[in-house]
C-alpha cells in the first residue's frame, strides 16, 4: 500500500510539473487577441478617418492615449541628429533630469551620458537614471561606471532585475527610452547607449534611427510614465513642481500630440488596439518603418485589407545587416502573402535599420520604441510620441520616402525564387515568432 502511495504521489508531482510547464510556456508565448474590427454604425461609416475630430477620441477610449494641442515637436534622425541636442539640453538642466534606458553598453555614448549627468548632479540637480536590468546588463556590469555616477549624486536604479523569485517578470521588459529635462523637454525613440547609434544612418555600423524631441503638455505624460517605472523600481512615487512644473502643462507649440504608454496585460493590450485602429483608419497612405516587422495573422489581414481598399501600404524594415537574424527570417516568412496582396516591402541596405515609426494619411504619426512584433505588442512596456499634425506628418512622409532610396524593394516574382535554404531558415524562425 505504501508503495502505491509513493507511486501515486510521484505521478501527481509529475502532472503538477507538466501543468506548470504548460502554463509557463503559454505565458511566454501568448499573443494578442484582436483579429477583427467589426463596424457597427447606423451610417456604416466605420472607424473615422484621421481627418475626423472623432478619431482622436476613439483612439483615447481604446488605448488611453490622450492627444492634446500646444506641443513643439522636432524629429531627430540618427545619432548625428539626436545626441548633440540631447547633450545641450542635459547641460542646461536646473532642477531635475530623468533618464530611462532599455539598452546600454560601455562606450563613448555611455561615457558622454555619464559626463553630463555627473556634472548636473554636482550642481544640485536631482538626476534619476533607470536601467532595464536585462537590456542594460552589459553597462550595469561595469561596477566602476555605476559607482562613479552614484558617488557624484546620480540616483541609479534597475527595473525588473532577474531573480529566481521574480521569474514571472523576466519576460516583461521595459523597452522604453525616456529623457526629460526639468519637466519641460522630452525625448523618446529607439535610441540607447551603444556606439552603433552614433553617425548618420547611411554607413555600415552607424544605425538608422528615428527619435523625437518635444516640448509642451506631452512632456508631462512622458514624465508620468517615467514616474510609474521609478515607483516600481524604487517604491518612490515622484510628484511636485520639480518634476511636474505648473507651467509645464501650458501650450508651447502648435502640434497636437500625446504619449502612447504601452503596457503588457493578459489580454488585448493598448499597443495592439492602437496599431489595429491606426491601420484600419488609413484612407490614402500607410507608411511603416520598423526594424522588427513580424506581423501575426491578424495584423497581416489588417494590412492586406488596407491595400485592397486602395491605400498605398509600404513597409520599410531591416535587411541583411540586421542585428537579429532570427527576427528578419521570421518577417520574411510573411512577405509572400503580403506582397501578393499589394503591400510593398523594402529592406534597408546601408546598415541596421532600427527606427519604429508609422504615419497614416500624412497626418497621424508615431515615433518611439514600439516594434511590429509580438514581443512589443504583448509583453513589453513601450513609449511612443503620437502626433496629429499635417506638418509633422509631411516631414515623416518625406523621411520615409527618402529612406526608400537606400533600400531594396522586395518583388514577388524574385522573392519566390529565393534559395531553399533561405526558406528553411524562415520556416524555422517562424516557429519562434511568438517569442520575438
């Protein structure tokens, strides 16, 4: 009898382990559930176009993105266009600096950031520096670097360090890039602290990146996003005029803009709903630049439906010089279906293309950290500045079309002739697409 009890106990233990493994696998491979946008309207008008004043309200209801007028927005291309103004803004800080970085490693950029933060901290500016513990691991391992910052008065914290007792958080990374200066100037985009972000984005080893600098009420939203992450990491919730100056809410330009703060959930996410509604709203043009373009079945249907209704749908993504081959292969596994239905796809050739932008009908634009893959849509924290402005939209259109001059368009007939080894790599990578 005791032997039967032991066998039964062992079987129960094995079943429990198997169930836990199944739950764990489902957790790390979950996708986003929206597969259809059903239009229910007396006028059969569907999702309003971006030119309709109702559009911004619809987006806010579904993604909590609040677009407000009174912002000044400057698009920053590549390292040459990003770091000089960033260093100038940091050097002028008088009260507070908040910096949140996903990816960081030792090098010239990390040293420059330290130089400006240390200088301001020594001048009585409160400087908060928050690293994603996974993405910025290479820099955090440089103990001398971190010690130098702290000794100067910079407050350094790690978000979601990986421990055995917090493995449930390991798959949810904070992919955001945030810099705010005195609660008045904000930066976000796809940049980080690694030296390949330096340069003009047209040469090998100098990544093609798009970032954005802005002033006005949207900066308050960006600061609040940082404050939420800082509270998670340190248990301190930031409030007060030093971080949220009263006049920071006053208009400082003519652009309607807001921050998309994408957060993971167990079901449909704000990022998924934002992307789906933006695509469905397109009437004329839909230009997407995204380094990791791996749209799932549902998003492929949205893109194809846009092309079928006459929208000029074009996608620019990374090519042979990608930093993540698996993601590129998984993306290519989807090309044939999209190309056959009229979606035009281009791969950037000079260097790694890391930008994450989208512009709809030359009016609704977004720049930030949000990738077009399952990881960004389902698992990560992301930050994007979203604008509803024809001037910014036109500038984004021009930037996108200029990048196409440095890219190779994928033609359906030619793509179908790729070697069988390429197809095998794509098929293998496609099996991992939920993890990418």
